């Protein structure tokens, strides 16, 4: 194990974390001006990753003369409109291989609707989504919308569930639509003004939470209506899938 530079060498990851908490080394730094971890991953995620690396006996790696911790965060990738009604078909094994070809590590898929969890060093997830869209178009001949969230972002989506305090909510009837961009205030207000009782809808940041007590099959607040009204593409996942994807991402980060 190498000691980081400085007058007071730190010989272990746990001591490094303690020093960072005390303000000796900024969280997320690479002992230099370039951040070691993209801001989107969050300081808690980075610190948790370092602690896991310490527990596994991890070591420092060097890059361009800077020392950093060998830990890579996970991201959750969701494809819109694949394997629906026999159209836009992608086999999940093939999708995993495609992700690996882009340098995305440990790719894992969940069900057939186009959910992939992987590790990545990408700093700009919107640009990574465009890369994946382009690769899918080159490989399979169609271009779906790709939405990516970091593990910490998905954890926040779950934590901000506006229906969390309600009893009797069926997870399979609670749909979260992940939007590509924040909707403009005027279209957001228009969406919230649509009356569709007994269906309910809330918008938090780039996520739309919609509850369908009678099921999604004949919903008034359909995904097409949501996307058309908010004027930004998105893709929906029910609550069971959302929580499963977070579980997979956290497990992958810990591996």
C-alpha cells in the first residue's frame, strides 16, 4: 500500500477517510485539482465506496502522477420502448455485451424491458446516454431514448416518493417516469392540472410519480400523455422495478 503525499503520511484507507472527514483531504479529490469522482455520485457514495475498498484491503492506483482510490460507482441505464409488442427487440445478453464493449464494467440486466446496471467512470451521464443510443442504433438499427441515473440519484428518487406515507399503495401500480430533462414550469403546471381521478400524479425534479389504483392498462395519465405534455422524453418503471434496480446497483458497487 502506498502512502498519499504530504508531511503526515496516511497508511490506511480508514485513516484516509478519517483525515477527509476532518478536512485534511477534500472528499472526492485525487490529491490534485481534478475531482476523482464526478459530483453526481455524491460524497456519501464516494466515502462509502472507500470504506468498502478498505474492508476488502483495497489499494491506491496511480493515474497521471495522481493517486486515487480504486473504486468505481454504478449507474442505472433504462431504455425506452424496447421489446414491446415484438418491436425494437434486443436480447439482454447481447445488450450486456454491447455495454461491455463501451467500457462499462460488470453489466447486469433486469427483466426484458431494457434495464442495465453497470460500473462506469463517465463524468457526464447525459453524454454517456447519447453514446449508448448511438451504439444501439449502429448495432440493432433503431435508436431508443436512454435514461441514466447514478446510484445516489436513484436512492434519492426512492427517498422522495410522495406516496411513501400512504397506506395501501400497490407497488406494481405506482409508476415512476424518468425524464431526460427537467420539465419547464409552464408544462409542469399544465400536467399537474390534468384531472384524472382516481389516478394521481406528482412531479419531483426529473421524475414523475403516478399512481393507478385501477391498474396501468387503461390509464388516463398514460406515458404518452405525460411525455407529450411535458415535452421531454422519458421512460417508466413500476415501483418494484425501481427498488430492484437500486438493490442491484448497490450490490454492484459493493463488489
